[in-house]
C-alpha cells in the first residue's frame, strides 16, 4: 500500500464510522480506523488461506488451549503484513505517533503466564512457517485481573478488555453450535440388541465462535484463532426469563480462572473446559464431513493438540461425537481418537496436575463421565497379564474417586511431550515413569520457543537496527542467522553499538519506572530482572534474601565497592495463593525501606512494577542486563522469559533447570552464571529426607540476620507476612531449598557484580547470548511438532508436491 492509499482509506473509515476528518480524530478513533484497515487487508489473505487448505485437502492442526496471551496485535499485524514502516511514516506525516495509537489497544490477556503466552507464540510461528494450524479456546469477557498495589498489597481489579470492542475479531454466528451440560444419561437397549445412550434434562447452551486472523510473517498466510463465547440459545430464551438464571449461563465464559483452588469456581471451570472442547470438536467434525471422506481418513486430515490437561476431555468428547452422533463403534472410534490427538505436559508439580472429583464430572457432563469410565475399564482390561497389577492401578484414570486428567490425555493420544530436555526426561524417569513403561514410543521432547518477531523486531527496534547493520536483515526471516553476530565478538565498534542500543531501552524503562512508581533509577546501574508468575518454586523470595544481604553489606560498610544495581520484579500472584501474595507484600516493603534509605547511596534499588503482562514484558525485557532464572532445579518445566531475555542480550543467572540447561549449552559456560543444587541433588534430599533448614540457619550468622529481618521489625509493616515467610523457611523446613542454595547464589551474583565493571567483557557475554538465541525460535519448535507429532506440512511444500502454484 502506498502512503496516499493508506491516508485515503483512513479518511474514508473515519468519515464512515465516526463522522470525523483525519485532522480532528483522536487516538481512539484513529486506532479503530487503522485496525479496521489492517483487518480488511488481512481478510483477503485469510479467505485465500482457508480456501486453499480446503481445496488442497491440507491436513490441519487444531491447538486446543484454555489460555491464549497474544498481548496487543496492531504492530505485530502491521509487521507481519509488511506495512509497519509505511504506516508509521504515513502517520508521522500527519503528526500522529503510531506508538500512541498502539497504546489504545488493550492487551488480550486470556491467560496466566507461560502456558498461554507459548500458545500465542506458536500461533504466530505456525502461520509464519506457512503451516495449516488453528487455535481453539475461550473468549473470556474478562481477562487476567489487573494488578495494583495498595500499601504494598496486591489488589485485583477486573480486566475489561472488551469495553471498547475488539477490532480484530469476527463473530461467526453461522458457525455456532450447541453444547449440552448437566442432566442425566441412561443406556437403552434397541430392538437389534445394541445399547444406546439416552440423555435427559440437559441444559443446552449456544457456543458462538469469534475468529481472529493469525497473520504469518510476510508470507500471505492467515490462520484462525477461534475463541468461543457462551450465549442462551434462541429456542431456550423463554426458560431464562429470570435474570439470575440467565447470569449463571452467561457467566460460563465470563472470567479466566487464575487457579482452581476455590471450590466455588470449580464447577464453572470444569464446565468451561467441556464447553470449548465440545464446541471445537463439533466444528472440526462438521468441517471434516464437508470433505466427504471416510472416517478412517480423519487422522490424515486432522490433528488435535491438547495443551496441558485442561482440554483433555477432547478424548471422551471425540469418542462421543464419533459414536453417538455418527454411529461408529467403540474400537473404530478409539483407533481414530488416539491417532488424531496429542498432548503436551507443562508441569511436574503434583498439585498442578489436574484431577477432577468423580461426583463433579458426573454432574456436569454425565455422558462424558460414562465414556471415561469405559476407557478406564478397557485400559485396565487390556493391561492384564502384560503389566503388574500395581502399575495398572497407578496408571488408570479413576483412582480414589478422582479422574486423573493427565492419564486420560496420555492413554487417549499418540504423543506426550515435555517442554525442555530435562523436563521430558523427568517425565520419563520419574513423574510419568509408569506410562513410559507402558507406551515408550509415545514420549518425546519439544523444547519451547519464542516468536522472535515480537520479542526482538517489535519490542527492541534499536537492537534490531544494529543487527541489520552488522549481519544484514536475514535474521528477521531466519532467526538462526543471529549466529552471524558471533563474528563481531572482538569488534569493539560493534560491541559499543550493542551497548548503546541497550542504553536506549534502559533509559526508556527508567522513565517508565519513574512515571509509574515515582522511583528514580540510573540507566547506568545493572538492570537485574525477574519477571514471571509469583510462585514459591520460582523463588522470588531467594532474590529478596540476596537483596537483603546486599543491604546489610552496605550498612556494615558504606564504602563497599558494589556496582549499582536495580532489582526489577514483575509478577502476579493467583488471588487465592496467600503465600505468594505475602511475598509480594514483603518485597514491596523491603523496596520501600531500601529506596528511601539515603545511606545506601543508590547502590541498590528495588522496583516491583505492577500489572505484569505482555506489554510490560515488551518494555522490561529489552532493558534487562541480568535475567533471573532461579527456580529450584527440576521444578520449572522450561521457562520462556529466559529465552526472551537472552535474545535481548541479558546474561542469565540460573539454576540447572528447565531450558536454562539448553541455554547454557548454547552460550557456553563463560556466558551464563550457573549456581545451586542439581536436580539429582534435589531428588537425593527427597530420598534421604535429610534436609534441615534449621541446621543451616543455626550455623550461619549471615542467614540468621537476613531471616530475622522478617520478624524483628527491620522490614517495617510485615508483622503477619514476615512471620509467615520466616516460618515457611524454618518451621516448615524450606520446601524449595532457598537456604541451601543461598550462598552459591550470592557467589554467582558477586561474580556478576565484578564482571559488569568490565564493559567489554560484559558486552561480549551479552553478544554471545543474542547470537545463540536463534535456536530458541518458536519457528523451529513448531516445525518439530509439525513433523514429529502432527504430521502436517507447510502449504508451500504441499502445493509444490501436488504440482499446483497457489501458495
Ligand atoms: C508454564 N506453565 C511452566 N501454567 O511453568 C513453564 O515452565 C513453561 O515454560 C510454560 O508453561 C510453557 O510450557 C504455566 O504457565 C499455568 O499458567 C497454569 C495454568 C492453569 C492454572 C494454573 C497455572
């Protein structure tokens, strides 16, 4: 599009929608008009893409995820359509700043953290690699809560992201379908002797899809992310004249659950899981039927991915649709189901592995429960004589009146993968070892990846420009080419350029910190960043223990030679996770104490930025010097902020956990700071049960002083929280071994303090991190999924093979 065409289109849209001239429009009107224009450009490609898939009979994957975290889409869509620069300069001609328009857009925050963001990075990469793949999820009316701090406490406010409407989505009324919940079911014997399920007294809700185009990077491909919203079917309207009853239905897709620990919400959460699974499966089968192919070809045309266990009801739902609605027998339906489905596990934490009480499942989805029972019965039967009884009992779906959703996903699919090498190994050797014995061929690893386009090209333009200058812009299409940067390791001019690019982003972040918190920080200090959900295993608390160590060090010796450092946190705690909320409170109070103590001479500052989300990550990550990846070894499945920070030249301080291990292998020992227990040592402690935090404390004066600060009034205003944390570390024996890892962590931090003083040395380390981040591109990850698990091909490869030319 030329500049003139862009202006003309904008003028027209402003007149048509707002009765405004370009010169009179404000950022909101401009954003929506520009969004509409972008959508119109991409719609043409979108239509072509799906028609192409249909006529070519392409096998497609459907990525089922209860969370998607796309963030803002305007700039990413412009970039992927290849018109970012044109639009930016056109707007500049009329004195409009694209950044200001982009800020009008609300983050689409339909997820909690890594799991949801991974789903969105995958959507970007799947489209960018020309792969036929679609998302399937829930269109929550309210996304993840907005976080504010009051007196240092986390306060949760509703996220009204749809208030001004969502410019990207298309409501597809004609693709709506009915989902049935509750009621009861019994088996009726037909005249031919066969049994048929009869369902009664059900509640029927309407699932209406809202589709958003997932635009590939400058390749003409636009895939679909389909999010379902609940409505009352027209035929049922009369039943719901009572407003209260209406609300119970409409609330089904009202909010994203930050966790499932509150009983009151659990029924709704289960209904949500079934709702988007059932709607998704029904729409896929409806599509497949249009192809007029026999059922046994289903797995040649369709792959369905279960992202964590939340969509695990795909297994019984696909069985139900094939058997009850299309008359297939059990064996045939089962064979198809296992071939079509695949599953990713994202955690080894027992409390996070979903289990649903039988009574709840029976109540919410009685027919699904019946099918689950039958899967369990047949599984147990088929294993008799092959595996020992105790193994069979441990692996079955139904145990202690609960349904083990991971077991359902593993038994009902052909592939189970972990998200980093160590995590996949732990699944095989420990967490899911029994299943590995039963189905060794089903287990595989797919290390997570990130969309470099968003995390470098969009988030960090100064660095992107330096890269173009040094290694040409080929890395933009092929992130592997970042490797070429290694040629500049000893080039002082290149190192200086990289340093200057980092400084620009640090200055921007410093301004943002001042604006939002009133805290003044120096861009010359080390920016040390820990950004992730607040969870005990991620050990934000250990970071604080080290900050307190430095605090006491400076107090004891005001002349101490410390490199000034700003510790930056970003994290939301699940509203019902009170321990995590206490950690937020103590960090905020310690921050207040430190930031207002002039005797520290600004040697350390602590900033907890509120409302961590994708947009805030885009501000923090490019400005980071140090990346904190300090989870207890074995607990973090992979991590992805570690990859984003590395890509932006931050140097990692890490335990040997998750993808940190692969990052270490990629950058080499000199360019990462490793400390702490290994996963084997952690498991040894579990086995021998000989960990005593009290013993460590009793023998360690420094730790005594730091821990006592939580209860002796040193950190003010934390009577309750301080005691809770103190007790967790001593009375309850320090579940995540903070005291055990503390000194090694402090040692690694001291090394960072020392190395950062040598600007050239530090910049070389930073360069090695950028150069080796290409291996963590989500493009590579989804290509591996496509080849090994989904068996789908890029549209280009497919059309070439068939001898056609439409790409
Ligand atoms: C995360 N899981 C893992 N779960 O913790 C992280 O290591 C990994 O990199 C990432 O998945 C992607 O594989 C995660 O984000 C959740 O947010 C849960 C969702 C359901 C409610 C409880 C939190």
